[in-house]
C-alpha cells in the first residue's frame, strides 16, 4: 500500500525559506551539542568515581569539576533532545517532500543501521580480543557496568536491536537506537494523526506514554528507562514511554511558523527568561526509582522543545548555532554518540590497565580524559566521512528509485 503525507499549504516557512536545507543546520548543531554533553559526562565518569556529595567534591579541583559535570549533565536529557529533534526533523522532511512509506523506511534504515552495525562489530571484536589478551573485560564505566555477554545469541540480539539489558552491553548508548528505530518505522502514522487531530493526538500520546511508564513501574519497581529492562515486553513499554517526545517534536514542526512568530515578537527580557526556564528543565536530573523521575524526564522534553523553539525564533541564538564548530559537531554527532564508549574502553584498557596510576594520579586521569575526548572526535569524523555519509547517500539513492518506479509504471 502506498502511504504518503501531503503537506498543507504554508503561508510562511520560517524554518526553510525556498526549501533551503542549509537552514536546518542549527538543528544539527543542537544535536551535536547534545552528543557532546554525553561525551563530557561519560568521559568524566570513565576516569573518576561518581562524586556523591559536595563535601567530597572539594577534595581536589578535578573532583570538583567532575562533581559539577555529573550534577548538571546526568540524566537522560541529551537523549530526550535527540528524540524531540528526530520528531521535528522527520515531520519537517515529510511535510516538505511527501514520499511513499517504503521510500521513507529505506532512508531511515540506512540512516541508522549501517553505522550501528559497524560499531557493534567493532565493540564485539574489542571485547573478544580484550578477554583473549587477558585485559579487563569491563566497559568504559569502571564503577558498575557488567562485562558484556559475548555469546552468539546476545550478539545477534544486539544486531536486531532487541533492547533488553543484556543486549545493550557491547555499547551502552545503543539503548536509545532501539526506541529511535521502532518509533521511526511508525512515524508516518504519527504525523498523519497529528495533522488530523492536532493537539488531541499529542494529548493521547502523552497519556499513552504515562500509562506505559506506570505499567512498567508496577511490573519492575522502576519507571521506564530503556536501559535496564530485562524482558522484551518491558522494552516496548519503554518505547511507548519515549514515543511522546517524537510526537511533541513533530507537533512543533507542524506549528513551527506560529511558534517562530511568537518567539520573534517577545521582548528581550522575556526571551532571557525563556532561556532560563529551558535551562532549568534541561538540567533537571531524573531518578528512575520513583515517580519524580517521570516528571523530570517530561520536563527535559519541555526543555528540548523550548530549545528548538528558541532556535526557530531567536535570530542571535540561531547565528550561534550556525557557527562552523557546532555545525561540524552536528555532522558527526551520531557517529560520536556511538563510538565514544568504545574509545574510552580502549583508553581505560591501555592507559588505565597498563598504568595503575590512573586510579590515583590526577595527571594520568586528566591525560586519559583528554585523550579519550580527542580520539572520540577523531574517530567520529572518520566514521561520519567514510561510513555514515556513504550509507546516507545510498539510502537516498535507493529511496529515490522507489519513488520513481510508480511514476515510470504510470507513464
């Protein structure tokens, strides 16, 4: 069945005048900055134990810096930003250029899957040979992440994005891809419902999301996280919980002109106040053991929506995001998100494993941290250039063939 989404007429497109795709660079920049949040947080905890209280933070300057990083960046905020952005960008793309469902699915699979497969194969090889060589078989988090299960069954579950806890251990960040892929494959239906029922569809999505998390809390004693589910059914409850963020991003894309006009008309002090509210929402840490965690994650979603809205209507903010550095970070963000845990695993197994001073020497810890960040950025650039970009181009080419085939048949 041919499924496409026809855009309604837009009187004024604040996001992409003349359908200029470069106008969306600032959204990629937000994604890049979010990926850097994950990188900085993981780099801090990969070389230092979590700092539990402020008193312990004053032991040394590096400890205090790690304490601030862990307090500000901890939680799921970066992934929530990714989800909201995905909803916005997918909706924007389909509204601008409707395509058959098969063409949409092909592009989405080639956008996500090839880089993911490469990283999983690399992760498996690193851990496999790490065990054979007698190195510690931990992941990059030395304080509580179990060694991965290297059985063939768990390896296959990784590849098919099974989503359970054991099927995430080769690269802990892939938990978000499980939900990204599932929701992406039904996204045209989401957009159709939003265009037909508007805010009512968003409300139903929120109620569904909340119900999924409540059900998982009843079953497991924790709210939906997407990272610690032990059954396949619970992973789908987590997907249902996170679906509202895609829906909210898509709704913002539909209402982008109105939102941009409102933001543009705000007085300077009101924009600053909005920035402050967004910042508070984004740094709200979540606790998965109680219902406050649900509220915190939803507030992260509100912050992500506010951040995109400010980029839509805030000219100066948009100019900052359009700088070449955040644009570059945006270009490599997906590769950076996936590869940095493996880089820090390698750093810990070399500098950390061969140089025991990593546990005590501030200098060695700083060296490991800087080396991990620099190598992560380099690896992400290489992956984006030689794996990610070619796979995206291939997906577009195959998608275009699917679009052309019905036209050729009709002629």
